[in-house]
């Protein structure tokens, strides 16, 4: 979260940061798919502070971009709350994205 402005990062902002170190189109496609999946599963659910539920996973992914992690780690960051808060099973994630 941008501490000064106190606004969550958007996916578009995150994507710009990711593309600075992840260049392969197929890897970017996995990140895009993870975002689409998580966004669909979280739906219009809001956090207590009124932010969209997807904001926390995007913030985690944003933090990880500072470490220049691989595309799988970014995708996992985006997906990580779908199991706990969106009713998705680990099997569903494995079926959609692989091991």
C-alpha cells in the first residue's frame, strides 16, 4: 500500500512493475490468469476498511516485486487468499494452474 497516499495498488500498476523483470509472455499470461481467477472468486467482497478484497493479494505481490521473484511466486501471491476467503479448494487451484 502506498503509505503516503494510503491507496491500494491497482493491478495495472502492479503489472507495470512486474514487466520490468518478467519478460516472457507465457509467464505474464499466468500472472494475468491468476489475477482474473482471484478477482472472479473474490467478487465484490470488501474488507472492513472498504477496500476491495483483492487489494491485499495485490499488495503482497507488490512487495514481492521488490525482490524480483519469479512469475509463479507473483501468481501465488495473487491467489493466496482465494483458499481462505473465497471458498476455493487447493485442488481447484491445482486444476487451474498446475502444481
